[in-house]
């Protein structure tokens, strides 16, 4: 019975781990931000599965992005 329980637990954990592994890293979020026009990053943080990036473009204007951490898609860009 214990062996069966361990098999079930290990199977559940092995299915759950890939979901966490699919989130983009801070380095990938940074590279995405640079790719859409951010020249200088002031702040970057992960909040509820969304990378929030605040910085400036090459002209010195403020820019804020939101990047979906699971898909890597830029879901919002706001320029000031």
C-alpha cells in the first residue's frame, strides 16, 4: 500500500514540475523587453504570472511592459 502511495505521489509531482519549468526566466523577460524598445530597465518583477518591466527607451521616455511569463507574449506596453 505504501509503495502504491509513493508511486501516485511521484507521478503527481512529475506532472506538476513541467508547469513551473515553463515560466520564462528574468533573463528571458529582460531580453524580451530589450527587443521591444526598452533601453534601460529600472525595475523588473514577477507578479501573478506576469513580468512587469519599468524602464526607459532610447529617447529617455518612460516605458512599462507586461509580459505573460508562461507564453512570453507582451500583453501590454505603455509609454509616457
